[in-house]
C-alpha cells in the first residue's frame, strides 16, 4: 500500500515568523529577516502563501506584491529536503491563481541567470524572457533574467491554469503528496471557477 503525505496550503500567521526566517536561511542563505516577513504580513498589497506538513512545519513559501495591475513575484522557495517533487510548481501555480483572483493582468519576476531549476519552473508555467539586468545580485555580481507572464485576465489563461493543474497534480501524486486545503485558501483549489 502507498501512503500519501498531506501538504497544506495556507497564508502564514505572525506566530510562524521564526519558521519563515529558518526556511529562508535554508533556501536562500538569508534573504529576509523576521522584520522583513513581518512587513510582508502587515502589507495589504503583499500576498504570501506557505506550504506546510501536517506537523505544521513550513517547507515552502511564495510571495507577490500587487503593484498597479502587476503581480511582482518576490519570493519562491522550497526547503532543500523537499525540492524536485512538484512543490515549487504548486506554489507558483497557487500564486498565479491568487493574482488572477485579485484581477491582476501580468506577472513578473527576476531570477539569477544560473538558477536552472527555478527557470525551469517559471518556463513550465508560461513565463517568457523579457530582458536581463547586468550584475543585479550584489553578493555574486551575477545577472538576473527578467521574466514576464501576460494576459492573466484572458479566458485562455484559465484554460492554461487548468492544464498546469493536471500536470502538477500528477507530479504531486508521483511523489505521494496529497494537497489539503482544509482551513486554507479555497481560491487555490485546482478546480478553476
Ligand atoms: C526554485 C525552487 C522553488 C523549485 O522548487 P521545486 O520544488 O524543486 O520545483 P519542482 O519540483 O516543482 O519543479 C522543478 C522542475 O524543474 C526541473 N529542473 C530541476 N532542475 C533542473 C535543471 N537543472 N535544468 C532544467 N530543469 C530542471 C525539474 O525537472 C522539475 O520539473 P518536472 O517536475 O516537470 O520534472 C527550489 O529549487 C528552491 O527553493 N530553490 C532555492 C530558492 C530559489 O532559488 N528560488 C527562486 C528564486 S527566483
């Protein structure tokens, strides 16, 4: 018998700030501190989503800022022990679904030019290259690619979301994950309304 593992998708709470900082350290080497995450929770234009295990341990987090009609994705991270199992795609899909529900029209982000796994995730979900920022990352001096995904408010995008959802669900079941939305954000349901 194959046992599935529950994964929960939620918005984080103030009492999870320490966990978010620890996850950030493990995934990104310490991008934001506690104050940074607190600022995001306080900011009405910031949307944060977390993936947690049944034990309540947070293993993934994503965030976008709504700026005019654009979703600026500023964070996407999955704990190294859980990467390569479809969870990054689930998180990105969920952020985009939320952006659609907020009536945003376009999504954009910057990604380090050598970050192949992140670029693969963004491209799978339809992001396209729009430009390059030279020496964007202060620590490494590496360039950033600027990626965009337009037409979020177009009916075709809902079809694309539905298509991605079936790929992501298959990917999650291959890794024995079962998504639970209990007590979470109903808007993220795979059933596109
Ligand atoms: C980027 C990140 C969120 C991806 O999360 P993840 O859970 O590993 O992603 P998934 O398992 O959903 O998908 C990874 C996909 O990329 C593909 N991939 C992985 N490494 C790759 C590589 N070197 N080249 C091409 N494709 C690659 C995988 O095949 C997989 O696709 P598949 O499931 O269809 O086979 C995760 O690696 C992470 O947290 N990295 C550190 C933080 C970071 O760099 N964030 C991005 C900042 S812009």
